[in-house]
C-alpha cells in the first residue's frame, strides 16, 4: 500500500507544478519576472490582484463568465432531465437515432460553428448577451447531460415509478419528490460537467460577445496582446480562473467517483 | 423492459428544439457556404462540389490531417494506459480519496486558453520553471518556438497534463464498483496481479473506459485553443492541427467556401472514427 501510493503522489506533483508556477508568477513584479529566473517571488506583491479587483473590465469578465456558465448549467440540466427520463423509461419512434444524433453534436469541432453561430445569434438579436453564450454552450452540454442522467436513471428500478403511481402520485409530484432525490448524485455529476465544459470553453464565448457579456478569458487574451507583455497580471487573472472550478469540484467530490460507478457500470 | 409510449416525445421536445436550433441552422449555413463562392457584399455563385474536391486533393489539408491523427494517436496511447495505471494505484478509501480526486480534477477545470498561457509561462526558456530546468540545469537546448520536436513534446505533455485525469476519474469509478468478494475469490484461487487486472478489473472498467476513450478521441481531435495559445501552430506549420488550419482559412483568409467544405469533411471524419471506436468497443455486448 505504501509503495503503491508513490504513483498518485508523483502524478499530483506533475499536475501541480505548472499551477504552482502560474501562482508564483502572479505574486511577482513585472521587473522580477523579466529580470531572470527565481523559484519563489523575491519581492512579494499583490499589485497584480489589485489591478484586477479595481478595474471593471477585469472583474466584469469574471462576473460575465460566471453568469453565462450558471445560466447554461440550469438550462442544460432542466431540459435534459425529462429527456433522459424518456430515454431511460420508454421506447418511442426514432429514440435510438435521436440519442445518437444528440451525441454527434459533441463531435462537431467548435471551430466549425464559430462563424455561423455569430451570424445566427446576430440575426435573432442575442449577440453580446449572456443568454447567447449560455444557449450556444447547450450544443455540447445538453447531449452530455442527457447521456449522464440517462445512465443514472437506468440504475433506478422501474418499480419505484410503478409503486408511486399505485400510491396515487401524479407524474410531476412523483418526479420532483421521489424520482429526483433518487438520482440526485446524477444531477450533481451532470451539473458539474455542464459547469466544467461551459467554464473552460472560449472560442464560442469569445465569438458571441463583444463588450457586455465578454468572458474573463477573452479579457485575458486581449491584455496579453495589447498591453505589452504583462505576465504578472496575466498570471494573476489565470490564477483567479482556477478558483470557481476548484470550489465546484470540492462540492461534488464524493459524487464523481461513486456517481459514475452507479450510473454507467 | 421499457414500455412503448409515443408521448415520450413531449419529454424530449425541449432538448430537441434547443439542440436543433444550435446544430441544424449553423450546419445548414456551413453547407450553404460549402457549395458557393463569394466575393463579399452577399453575392454568391454556385460552385457545386469544387471546394470539396479542392480540399480533398490539397497537400495542406493532408498534412494537417496527418498531424491531427498523429496528435490524437499519441495522446490516446499515453493517456489511457497511464490513467488506468494511476487509477489502479489510488487508495480505495480514507481521507486521501477526496484530496486525490479534487487535485487531479483541477487541470480539467481551467479555461483552455489559460491552460495554454500557463504552459507558455511554464516553458519560457529563461524564466519558465520547465524551460529553465531543461536549458540551464539539464543543459538541453530546449526552445519550442524554434524546434518542431520540442513544440510537439510540449503540446503532447500539456494535453497529458490536462486530460489524463479524465481517464483516471472514470477508471477509478469503475474500480470502486467492484465488490470485495471478487478480490477475495481471486486471492483464494491464487490469481496473479495480472489475472486480477485482466479478468476482474478490466471487464468492470470496460463501460467507463469506452466513455473515456470516446470523449478523449472527440475532444483531442477537435482541439483548438490550447495548442493555438501555446504555439500558434508553429514553428512553421509543424503544430498546425486541423482546427487551427480551419480557423486560419475561415477567419484569417476569409475563404468561406473552402473553410466550409473543410468543416464538413472534418466533421464527417470525426463522426466516422467515433462510430468505428464505438462499434468496436461495444461489439462484445451485442453477441
């Protein structure tokens, strides 16, 4: 057991090194970064973070990102729930084809859709809104949410539904008060993955926004190219983008492993 | 058994409408562009299948496609065995389990352009941790802006760093679902570590591994942001993967027709290979 734990430790060290470097860089002054190599910040500074928290173009980037990611997660999970229920409980005309078609949307490269998405969302007047990005991300998040939830629902015996109907539950009441609690791990896992893929995607988010709903990642790219080469500021902004993900994964940590085991194996 | 019920369509309708809005309309736009030529001002000329022929015969497309397959092959061959090995050596219970899972999942939750920027900072020859170590401590001549091999090693290492955890998490989920009784039975029979892996653990991980391999294939085949931020496709064209080339043609040169034709060919290849993977890996279940 002791000898075996070396592998995960070495792996986690490998994962942490680039993250450490980013965080260390964010506490350095631009002068120190450009003057040469140092393993730890020599003159520890919070200046980079101060810039981000006081400049509206920076902190609004975070707020925008969190807004559209949340909207997307809520939409994806809410519409995926009934669909996943239908796929797991009923046979209907074209069900298999529909399921496969949904999955194919995860295979479409975002680069393919960038320009048509811009035209589509401009045409319906949603360009540069949080809703546009949230809806565009539905393209790959809904199929994934349906896929994950369907797996979890398959693990719930059908007798549960039948007993509830015999007991006189209406469908909506059964779904909310009996079925949802039974698959709450699945809802957690699905929401986690929706959050994750919406949070990390940039190409579509950047294409569909200009000013009002610009994501933090786009603010970063613009800074990287325009304001010379402010590595410290860039590193601080990068460090802050890790935090929401870390919080979300902390909440679902117990569901991730157990959840997948229950759902798909 | 599932019951036959056509009303189930009502449950699927919201999903269908949302995904169709996002998938069909843009796809039709792409199809539309792929058979036309434009000189701007919304004037279009019918072009037929010329763009498709041109793309399929172009050396540039073949080179990008070759690089794309090489990249996907490399990361699958590294990430899948490595992910399984790490999952096998992880503790099954105790306080370290959530710690391991949270730390391992962290790279997956970092926005993709930040991943690229982070690796850029990490590998800068004179001031990055990795670049400095390779150049000044180990005495290698490492500069990925000049050396194509170094650029390749860097983008593959970055992807291994980024996504191996997905394979680990999914394999681990498969492993913890195996009841202890299986292991006890194997112990009584005197089974070797290898046979335990081959006949107990691997079959139990099969479903999750199928998901992991499919997801890794699709996402690595469509990868854009991380290598674009890290290397910009260079040096030269050495790391210009398919989607980087596609964006160059579509938004850089604004050749909408060829770009659209290329998109459709690209999508078709992804679909075909995913379908092949899926059929091969679920073949045993059908029999």
